[in-house]
């Protein structure tokens, strides 16, 4: 690197870091001084020291400096920044660092995001929200984010250059809430047609995102071509080697261009050239073959050739290309992907030109059954959340130990990173704080030491009762046992006499009575104050979880009454069930984190006409309810316990179900289950296609309403558990 280039890098590190500090702690930014640090290891390092009345932050990149800032804020100023509650109550005189702090990471890659995150959480984000997220990434040491916003504009340009008309493409691009699955080749067109205004605005947004990420020293991962083409391709190129494939989740076929076809390399090159022109490149490309779709054959030779050609397409367009592959297919379809198939797919690509993401290593470390991905560099990732469902859940002890255990395992071979690959964010902040603490260490985290610090930073005070509550949460909701992902409440399931539905899985990983003492301790602390934003969020979330669990008890009671033909008891218990839903809605209305309104309002905001606003609102409503059309097998996959959704969707649906059951009891007949299913599907689709404004600001006091519900339900819940009514 030339002297001028080194000076330019140093200036970028200092200027980007200073800008971040001003965004994060504007009133205290003048107390910090940023200096560039030259890496001794080739990986990120930082230093912190007090000098001449300033806090000196030195780092090898903007991310390293941001990490130094967050280390200072958490370790010395007892602060915290999360999606769900931030405590930045800094004293006027900042704490002095008694001795120089030095940290370096062993991980060149700290990855973030999943294709699904871009829709289950990020569908409607604007630049202001993206700025906050990029700062959060930097503070938590992330330097390798997936960056796929605005890709539809690249494809529009590529296909227009190839002579495809607007009519050819109108059924290709999905609606904005479904891009993750469009990009992965699972579906075409659903939720569209996509307006040109969206493509143009998100091209600009992607350029802003990438500029900021690169200023901070991040290396964004951009997509590459994997063969997914428009259906109109058959007409324009009748001799092309196309294969129809189907995701089997209620959507039509999509079309994959065979990698042997000469057009494959041509389109791959065109795409990367156009993408580079619009967005630049850091030579990292995401490409996932057969995401939840099986290849046509399990012949290792076929899979090896396929992989070789996909990489060669990248290499021709960018000689420095590195293929970043999600390892999800090896987890989700293990019956197909056995050792010979995995080895064939991976070994066809040079070792230094591919990075594997062990996408759900905290659930099942695929690296252990693939000989550490046969020598490829790989990243240990935590998935944790599926579908954006609202629940308290995580593998706390596993996450505290997992990355360090893998790093210190001689069989790890080329483990070169850690990361986050959740399907959605903005829940369970403790698990993400815990996971990213591994960036600057290679030893397991002692939770008995870590949790008190977490609570101190989150709540702005030392409170032994809250630390005790967190140990209860660790042993219950965060024990990571028995179930793959967080349990849902029966409230969010399509009405049934059963205890669970296809996507509303109510099995808990702990006896629900064991969570009650944590609620007691939080309520005890609520009576004292002061209350930070993080405390109010946690109080709401724990109260919500207790009530969500109790819903299964009440359901059992009205189901028994119905089956016994006891109309009076059925009326009483079904009213209690509906009342519980309304009470949960009232509680969740006190926190913006749990409101339906912002999700819909932010979707409509992107529309430049009434028709566009209506399209985006329908996308927003559909994803979190039916997911697809009225007969979608994925209904409830992305269910949310949100104020507005509880009262306006779930409660109304249960009311209709109870009316049917009540009518059957009154007539002494058997309910017409098929007729109900047909009618409720029609009603759900009407809800998806309707327009209604919901509150975008919280209402009511979290403390007061939590107390009201604690006094109303506490003794009822305890008594039900003592009587053995823990659910089905």
C-alpha cells in the first residue's frame, strides 16, 4: 500500500469513527479522541486509555474503534445499546480507564444477517433505521454483513439489457416482503407486481448502506447468480437448458438455468458487472444452490461440476471472487446431503475461494459431521429466531460456551469467524449481546459473572433481585432444551381444539410454573424504580410470556367444557380466553417494540401512490399472518404477539370459532369443521387485503398495567399450575 493510500485509510478510520461516536453519544462525543492503530496480526485490534482528560480509542478499522467505544460504555460507564432497550445514562464526568486496555480478535470474519432477516424484520426500513443498525453492527464488532437491498434493480438492468420487456418481467419480481425467497429462487411474483419506484428508491438506499458499511471497514457480502431466471426466459431462449423447480409451499414453479448452459456464465458475468457498476464490490459473493429444493440427482460428479461452474462464473467476472455459502441445506435436508454429496459440492472450489456459514451451529454444528467443511474456511453462526416469532427463548449456556469450544477444538481446522444468522431481529437482546462478546475472546463466557454485568448495564443499577431473576430465566426460557426454537402461544394459532397447530408449536422447554418467580422478582423491582428502557421492555416481555403460557391452560378448560357438553362452563372459559387476549394486547400497547402499527405504517410510507401504499400494506399484513395466499400452508409461520394484531386478527378469529362451538352446543350437533375452515380462510384473506390504521405510538403505563395484570392473573396462574393444569 502506498503512503498516500495509508494516509487515506487512517483518515477514513478516524473520520468514520468520530461520526459514529457523534451519532451514538452526541452530548459526550467531545470527551473521546480517535486514533488509528496498525494491526500486528492482520486482524482487528483496539486499545483504550485515559490521557490528558480524554478517552483515547485506537482501532485498526472503524469497526474496531466502535468496538472499543462499546467496551468502554459497557465495562466502565455501565451502559448498553440493544434493539429493545438502551441505557446511555452517562455521567457528566466520564470514568477514567485506570490502565491501557488492549484487545485483538482471532476472527477475521464476524458475519451478520440471513436472507430471511431482510424480510421478517427489515422489509420496510428506511435510511434512518439502517444507520442505527449499521452502528449497532460496528459496536458489536461485525465486519461482514450480508447486503442484498436493492438487488431487484440490478436484475432489472441486466434483463432489460438482454432485451426483456416490462411485460416479460412483471410476474418475475416479488413484492417487497418476499425478496428473501425471491433472491433464493423459491418463488416468483408473489406480492407483486413490484413498482419501478421501489426499485429506484432501494437502489439509492443500498448505495447509502454500502457506503457507510465500507467507511467503517466492513466488507459487505453481495449476491451472485445461481441460475434463477424469469419464466419468460423459455420464450426468449427456447433452446436454453431450463429446469422447473418447486418450493412446495403453495407457490408456483420457478425456473433454474442449468450451469452447463453457455448462457449461465454470460448472465453471471453480466450480473456481477452491473452490480459492481452500481454498488462496487469487496469480492465476497453469496450464492446458495438448492435452498430447500433438492438437486435432480445425488450423483457426486454432477454436484461437483455444478459447484465448479457456479464458482467459475463468479471468477470470470471477478478474479478475486470468494463464494460465501450458507450451510443451511446441509442442516435442513440431511437425508439428501450426506458426506459424499457435501464433499463433492465443496471440494470443486479452491479452498481460499469459498467460505461456509455453519448457519445454526448453536442448534446443530454441521462442521462436526463434515470434517470442518473439508478444509474450507468457515464461520460459527447462531440462528436463534425463526420467522420473527415473539417469544423468550435461547440457548444461553450453549452460546456462552459454543464458539470458544469450537475455536479450541483441534478438529476445527479453518474456523475463521463467528456470526449471527437469525431469521429476524428485535427480540431476546440478551442472546445477541452474549454471542457477540465472543469477538474479542477465545475462552468460554462465565454466565455467573456475565449476567450481573448485563443486568447492571441494562437497568442502571445493581439489583440482586434482578440478577436472581436472570438466573431463573437462564434455567427456564433460555435453557435451550427439548425444542429447536421458541414456543408460541396457542393464541396465535388458527383456532383448534388441539394444543398446537402446524406452525404454532406450544411445547415449552421448561415447566411454566418455574418462570413465575422471575415475574415476581421483576414486579418487585417495578415497585422500586427507577426504570430504564430495557427494564420496561423486559417487564413487558416476561409478563407477556407468562400470560402466553397461561393461554394453554385456559384453552384446556374450555375444550374440556365443550367436550363435556357444559355450555355454561364453556361460555365462562371462552370469555376468559378472549379477555386474556385483550389484556395481553393492552400490555403490549405500552411498548413500541410490540406494536403492529409501525410495521404497517412503515410499509405504506414507501408507496408513492394509493395503489402502491395498498400493495405494500397487503405485503406487510400477509407475511405475518397467512404468508402466502388464502390456502397457504405457511400460515402462522411468522406469527407475532403484537398489540393490534392480537385484538384485530387473533381475537376476532377465536370469537368466530367460539360462536361455531356455542351454536353446536346449543343445537346439540357436531360442529361443521370443514365449513368453518373454509369461512375462516376467506375472512383471513379479507383481513390481509383490508386497510386500517393502527397506533404507531405506545399507550399506557407499562408499570401500572403490569401490576394490574399481575394482581388479576398471578394467583389464578399459580393455582392452575398447582392443580396440574400446565397445558396439554
